[in-house]
C-alpha cells in the first residue's frame, strides 16, 4: 500500500512521524494524510484568498499573535489532530478505529469503504482584531492546553498500537 502524505503540505508533521511509521509498519494499513494538531492565524477563512499569518504545531506565542493582530484582523484557529488511513479489509478498519476511539479520538469514523478518519475534538475558532494582550494571552493559553491534550491522545494511540504489535 502507498503511504505518501497527500495533505496540502505534502509531508508529515515531525511530531507524528513515529506514529505514522508504526501504523505503516502493518501491512494492512497505509496513512494517506495527516496533521498533528496546530495553532494558526489566517487572514480569512476563504481558501482562495487565505494567507497564513502564523502557524505552529507546538506551543503558541501570545506576544507574536498580539503583534500580528495589531496590523490586521485574523482568524485564530486551534485545530485538532487528524489522520486518514486506508485499510485492507473491514476487520483491519474496525480494529484500528477501536484503538483510536480507546485513545480518546471519539470523533473518528469510517469515511468510505476501508478508509478511516481519526480526529481529535479539541478546537477553537474565532476572529481577532486589536484585542487586548490579556485576552490574547488567555486564548493562547487555552489553545496550548487543547494542543497539549491532543499530543497526549496521540501518545496514547501510539502506545495502544505498539501493544498490538507486541
């Protein structure tokens, strides 16, 4: 099975490469696209006119975010982990989905025959414009907490799959 990342970025986030490698080590699975979770500022939500103003897959910096929004309004997003996996048969699909749900990815499911989407539910989406430093700091702290929770779920998922391997 092919296992190149087909996301718009075209490559895996380094934080989840061990998970991707572990899943792809099973002959019945091939990951197709992913995101480890991130915090971003976008110029708007229209994909054709959108510009990335800030992006991190780790802890966000409220000072940088505040500086950016003093110049222009921006959409603040804390996005969850997402992983698409092609499976060889219904049983392998069901097995991986059960592991994902056991790890805390309750919003995961089968998207089409033998394809699953593993998705976190930690998310924030709001518009910002010249907000106070205190508000930006609070928002960033909450987003960082949600991203940290996502990273914990990814580790749990990795460990459950590794147990299956052994």
